[in-house]
C-alpha cells in the first residue's frame, strides 16, 4: 500500500513493544557519564528543550548534504556548490553529535550516495518550503532525470568528459563534486 502504510505499521509495532515515538522532536546533543559513555539525548520538542535518558543511542539522523561546511571538509573544495537531493533536515546534526561524544569517522566519509539532479534545484532546501511542497512532483521530476544517465554523456563546465557514464549516477555524482564549481552537463 505504499511507504506511508509501511511507516504506520512500523510505528504501531514500535509503540506496541513499549516504545515512545516523539514526532516533531529534534535531537541536538548527547549526554555522557563520567566515563564518556553516552547515556541520553538532548532534544528540542514542540514545548522546548527536553532531556531523554537512554541505555543506548542510535544516531539515525540522515546525512550532511545540507551542511555546506561539512561538504567542504569531507568531500571537495567546491562541494558546497553541489545540489542536495534530500530532505532539508540532513544537516549533519547526528554526525556532529557523534564526533562531539568521541566517535571516530570512517575513512570513506569522503564519498556519498546520490543521483543526478536538475538545476535549478526543484526540491526546496528549507524545512518550511519542503513541508509545503508537492512531494509527488519532486519525485516525478527526479525519476525522469535519473532515467537518462546511461544513455548520456556528462561533461564539466570546460566541456570535458570526466567519467564513464555507464557507472551510473552514484559514481557520476562522486566525480561531479570534484569538478569546477561541482557542476556537470
């Protein structure tokens, strides 16, 4: 029946198992005990700041495509110019929380998963505009753009071919992020 039906079913199972689902609540920090072990989360809810104690914390917060500083630090000198094909909430909060608690980053932090996107970007990158937008039209446009990768050539702004397009979107995007102005045609 679709993604919403699946999500509703998972919410029900979670709550039936004793979990508390806190929608519209954003984790913004971690609590650690004297030994450095993470023992809870600081979050911003509808009614302000809350503290949540926990035996374990899983940082499933998305990536950092909407954090220009992290893109520059971990991807390439012009990665801040890349177009993000993601929800605007992928701002690196989870990554930064983990690092602040002593987490070690993977050696492959300089890679990412992504698809070709049209320019100008059609997915709003601020939360209010994104929530007010038409997700169906976003998905249709993105799907149409992605279909053509294996039948196309990709050139950088200097008109130079820089990637084997048969390797598909994920690899094309890795290489595009390293081109002048992080753009390709």
